[in-house]
């Protein structure tokens, strides 16, 4: 069964950086044809779109992360990444990779705290 495997989360101080990675667990020839991205869900809140990147590699961001986060993809590696800079406590959440035709992965916890 093809799965999404997220990694790169952790505990970081405000102003710090993290890089999240998401890899599709099997050879997937469809990946390059779809927009993919990242969602997050904080405790007590709905899951929200953070960033996505189209098949043509056009990025799009939630207003709350513009200028701080960068989404990228590597179709050869069947992977999508999220570089997060200038992290704030309100960025604390479980981050989930999004590939529209695959089930959600387990997510990776990001905690921004002193």
C-alpha cells in the first residue's frame, strides 16, 4: 500500500527553522501530474492548508506563512518539502503532507516554544 511518510518535525524556539519532508513510499508515476502540499492541524482547530505547489511548480501559501515558509517538490524523488523559517508559537501543530489521491500520513509534530 502506497503511503506518505512525513519527517522533520520537532521542538524549536521562536525565530528558528525546520525543514519538513514527505516521501511517497512507492514508485508513483502520477505524483508529477498533481498539485501537492502541506496542511496543519493545531489542537482544537480544523486542519488548514499551509502551502501547496502545482504540477508546474507554482507555489501558493496561506497568508499566515507568506514570506516565512517555502514549499518545493522533487518529482524524481517523489517528495515534497516545506522549509519553515522565522517560526512562531502559533505555527505549533501537526503537519500533514497532502497528495490528493493518497490517504493522509501520520503527520509530524512541530512545536515552537521557548
